[in-house]
C-alpha cells in the first residue's frame, strides 16, 4: 500500500474541497489528529486517501543501507519510506477542519513524535493483523504522550482475519478503546475509521466536563 487510490467522490459527513489549498474564511476550529502505526502499515496511503488537498509527503527511496534497520518481512514490494511526516487536511464543516499528521513508524524516528504530538487531540493507530506484535511499541509511544486513540485494522491482502475480541486481547485494548476495520485505499472506509476516533474524543470530552 504505497500509493493511495483517491476517489473524487465526496463522503457523506465531509466537505468537498472547493477552495483549493486555502482554508475557508468561515473556519473557526482546527483539530490536529495523528495517524500512526508501525512500518509499512499504510499511513501514507491513509492520509493521501482522505486529504482534500495534495498531501505533503516526505518519502525517500529505500536503499540497501537501510536493510538492517527496516524489517521488510511481509512487505517486500515496498520501495519508499516516510522520513519525517505526511500531512493532509479534511474539512468537516464550514467552521471545522482536521489536520492529519502521519508519523513515521520506524523506531529511529520516534524523536519526531514529541513535536508531532504537540497540540494533537488524539491518534488513530493503524495495525496489520499479520504483524500485530509490531504495534506494541507504537501504542506505548502514544500512551506515553497521553493521547487518546482508536485502533483501525488496515486490511491487507493475505493478512489473517480474527474476531474483534481476539484482536482486542492481543493488543490489550481497554474496553472503551474503539476498534474498527478499514481499507486505507478507500475513502469511505477510511472516513469511518476517523469518525470512530472523533466520536471517542467527543465522548471523552463530555466525560471531562
């Protein structure tokens, strides 16, 4: 999943981009959301699928020099990797916009997370059922940052399917943590995952009041 298959069809509940790269003058609230996950789990694809503007990508071609630090098991076709962040924008209403920041998944880039997490309202963690164990380090970082999060199982061809209860147990998720399934290449599916996170954040906000 190195390239997004972006549809031009607006998704119910979102606004079609008609102002190009510029924000509408009516926007009053901007919310920062992190899109995170382990290496090659589909973060760049996800941000590109949802972004209403051309996404900012900091991808570099992978070389043999990185073979010793980037585990390509199960993702042999991957040729590029994010080295800083992905950035996209999604307008939800005339006065509300989401900024999507995709964080690199490799451990050597975790120092960037402190800056990326600053001001973020929450995080959507993408996972692959074929490599669930690689999600633990990412979840630890998110929890250390104190960010509420939802988990989205990104469907890869050939990855095993498990009941939600088994995935929850494997990831040791709290009962209140949303767990959804998505295809990062599909706009409607990706929007559903993002809505699950936003609903969770709204619930937490209501409980805090």
